[in-house]
């Protein structure tokens, strides 16, 4: 009886193991990718995958490029023989595979997708002297002869780029579909300052600085009118929150897990404010820093001190990172308001290293990627740091 049980176990184990193999004869129900189109492209390229034995429920397929799993939200549509997906940012060059589970894995020799890394700075350089970008929705020229003083920049989930021109007081857009070649005016009226809400060029800004974005591609802009402005993905500008404490706003950031929590940095007050949204109601509180007092002190809440806090980003754990420009460091603030020095030692020089062994010179802009690497626009060193 014992030997019979052992034999049955061996047969069962052999049958399961056969599905792990890549030969079609050994695993007839395993998915197989036979072709892809296109075979090369940058992030957010729409990729069509053709093969067989895919799940009829598109988001149940485990799709990988170069071993990087595509987020189910980036699986646009599909059936048992074809899937359409968006190429994830930074996946690199490698085979395209489809698995159904740990056993029913991709068989055969999968096609290779060649990932194109874009150097956006190279794309933007020819635009510096390009005259008269038109409004994104069409219409007459905007009066903007060249980019005056670009400040905050952000990329949405479609790969389009938005940036604020601080001096011209407007918000511009570069489209992935246009390969970032032709800028257009997304919102605001160039060289006309104000605080008028409206769609596209009917709105006005006053020296907008840094930008953040939520999961629905709505933009949030800090500007010099005591306001945080919200710009929807169709260009509708709304004054989200206004308060007399929000003097000379620079950075603005959202909590990743809850965009009802907004952080705003005030250059004049040298503090970080926390704004909690509940429907149409807002509650403003001082989150970190000593109001009106510049300095360099780590510690809890109002004990801490900053010196011209600029751009900010948040990580998945709810920590806030601040480019503390004149202190030449990157500060970290926990969800409970404890401030520490994350990177930099205060010396205004260029030096790579771990944490406080590194040096920055007037860091201004911050960006955090999906792997939570932080990139720093190190203004005084004319460098991008990671």
C-alpha cells in the first residue's frame, strides 16, 4: 500500500513538473509569446503581444519585459491570443514573456523587446529658442518667445511632461506622442500674472514653482499667491486652497497613499505646512520648522529649522523629503514630523558618498522613481545626483 502511494505521488509530481518545461509537447497548456509589435520603443509604448494560451481575463496574465512584471493597470486589453500593454518605465531590453502562475509559465523562445532610454534633456535643448508655442487646445500664439525660467517639472502616467515657467507665469506641456518636440501652453496666460481660475489660457498664475501629480494625472502647483492650484488633465485650473500663511510657496507634495494630505513649503516662513482635505474643507497646520526662523536643526516638528526649503517628494511609507537649499542638504521628515538629515553634510561642494558623507551645493529639485531612488537637481554643482 505504501509503495502504491509513493507511485501515485511520483506520477503526480511528474505531471506537475512537466508544465514547468518549455517544450510545447511537454506543456500543451502553457502560454507562449510568438511575436510582439513594435519590437523597440521607449517607456509607455503601446505593445501588442501575440501568442496562445493567454488568460481570457487580461489582468490575470503575468506579463514581463526583461524580467520586470508589468503592472496589471498597464494591461489595456486582451484575449487568449493577444494582449495590449504599456511598456513600463526603465524596464530595459529583454524577452517578453507571459505566465499564468508558477506552474503554467511561458514556453518557447520569447521575442526580445529593445527598450529605448530617452534623454529628455537632449529633446528639450532645441526648444529653448523656439518661438511662439501655441495653446495645447489650438488657437493663436501665446507670446512666449522662449522659455524664461523653467522651474518644476513632472511626467504623468501617459509619458507627457509638464513644467512651470516661473518667470512667464504659465504651465507648458510636451507630449510623448510628439516625441517632446513641440511645446504647447497647457494653462495660464504668458507674462500675465494673477490668480484667475479657468480652463487653459483663461486662467492666470503668478510665478508658479514646483509641481506634483496624483494617480489620476491631476497637477498640483505651488505659486506666489498664497495658493495651491489644481490643474485637471483637461487643463481646468482651480484654486484648491488659499491661506495667508502660505507665503512664497516653493515645493508641494502629496502623500502617495492619500492625496487628501498635501504638504507645502514656505520660503518666507521657513517651514513645511500640512494641509488635510476633507471634502471641501481644509485644515492647515505647521508640520515642521520654526516659523520665520531660518537655521539648520534636526528634531521634532517646530524644533527643527530649515533655510529656504524647496522641492519635496514623498515615499510609499509616507516620509517626506525636502531639498533644503541654503543648508545644502536633503532632509527627511517622518509621518509624525521628526526631521533628520537624509543626505549631505552642509558643505557647498561636490562629493558623492553615503548619507552625510555626500555634499550638495544649493539643491533645488527632487524626483523619486518607482524603486524609491531620489534624484536631486544639484543647482550649485550643475549636476543631477542620485
